[in-house]
C-alpha cells in the first residue's frame, strides 16, 4: 500500500450515491470521514446536476462530485438508457477500479452492467431498503428480472439488514450477502444534559413533553400517520410539543394536515440541520412509523442519545440495539402508538448518557464500520 500511496495517491472508490439530506448519504459521508484518506477516499456519482446538502462536506474531505446528468425525457426507457450511458461514460473517464452502488431498489443495480462495460474490476451492490414504494404486478415482474441479472450487475453483495438483503438479492443468495452495520459516530450522538437545557430554553419548551421524528417528507416515512399519533399524544398530554425534522415532496401536504388536525401551533418544524444530536437531546421520545426501511440510521442515533424509540413493525428487529426500542404494527390505531410513546418515555431508565456504550457494544460505532470497509476495498 505504500507504493500506491507514493505513486498514485489514495485508492479512489466511486460511490453511486446522491448527496441529499438522508440516511444513505449520511452513512457514506460518515464512513469517508473515518477512513484513512491517504489510503482510501471516495468520489460520488450523482444523477442530477444540482447543489446538494452534503456536497460541501464531501468536497472538503477530498472527494469529487461526478455528475452523470439524467435526461428530462418523459419516456422511462429513454431515461434509463441515458443514465446507463452517462454512468459508463463517467466510470470510463475516471478509470474506476471500485464502484460501490448504494441501491435502494433493484433497478439501481442495473448501472452495474454499465460499470462492467466500462472495465470496472470490483462492483459492489449495497442494499439499503426493504421494499419499494410501488408494488404493483408490473413492478414485481421487473424486480424479478433485475434480481435475475444481479450476478451480471455486481460481484459483491452488501446489505444493512436481513430484510434489506432478502429484498434486493432474494433468499437464494442469502449466504453470499455481507452485512455491513449502519454505524454512527457514537461520541457525536451521546446525550448531553447541558445541550438539552439550552435547546429547550431556545424553543421555550423547558417543562413540556417533546416527541419527535426525523426523516425525508415522503410516503415511505409515513409522516401523515405520525401527525395523527402526535394529535393523540396532545390529547393525553396537553403540555406537549412535536419536533419534526425533514423536508421533501410532501412539505405542503403535511403542513395542511397539521392544520386540519389542530396541532400546527404545537409543531416545531426544522427543514434540515447538521446538529441532529442537539435536537435528539431536546426530545423525550422518538417515533418512526415508516412503511419500510432497510435499516434506519436515525434510529441508531436516537438510541445512542438514550431516547426511547417507537418503530413500526415493518422495520427489522435488528434495529433494537438497546432496551429502549419498541415495535408496533402500522395496523394499530394512532391512539395506541401515542399511549406506547408516553409509557416508554415515562419508564424509570438509568441516565441517558450510558447509551453510547451500548450502541458501540452492539457493533454500530462508525469507526468499526469504516475500518472494516477500508480493508475490504484495499484487499480487492
């Protein structure tokens, strides 16, 4: 590796990953931050030419943003062919050796074929999701075709959880899947009483009960139901607030829903932030009723901060890293979710400060994740 360092610089790994605010981008940037970047560094292949939330951080760490700009054509086939060509073009130009495809859907794997044609030696398919938003017959058929083509698309199969691995690669490839923990910087998410007091004073909620959630405003995250849950919490605990962090295509719809439920005055909405820990410290309970998730990084962060977490039954049980994780089915009424949230928050746990070590012991320290993945890259 010294020869590589002296003659060629670090090994460049191209991540197929947008840099928008979200769990996948946060994970990839966190891994990069904890690499020995004299040995390995990341570049980022994106498909929309726009300014992105994590772009500045990526560039500061020595990464390049490679834009394989997609077409605005209405025809999906034309869009795909353009994406395929642009991927091949970018990888060929960069003389890429390792292409790491962060794939929320089976469709995303197909650019691996472009990587093959561009001469990329190592193609990693990394599953980050457990379901598709659309599950009609046509989509299921196309998913099956994509899974059939998996061996052509890549030669290593990563997944963040059991559900994510089965979704992308199927049961037959179970033994070939390499599970990579969605680690976090545990020190950066440790509970701090001083921060809690400061944040609660800033938002004038010193004595209020504060429920909260973080996630992109989209159907998958199920925030419409989340608002209904909070409306029920408000009935049970009138002196309460709801901290909602996120933005997306449902911004306007969700704010109208909050008005309709009569909870807008009790809602604290933060579009985006790089101080997630501060807001987690401010909360008393964290609620994530997602319709599906690969493995929620934000759930790791919340547990590290010692928060009781209420997860939907659609989320893998592997997300329960501490004794503060609870699961409830989405078929249960919002009132039942509200009751569980208040009960969990009211339990007599020991101090929130100690949960950093529990998350680390569970194997979700980003330093361990980054160290393993760095060695994996260097051995290819």
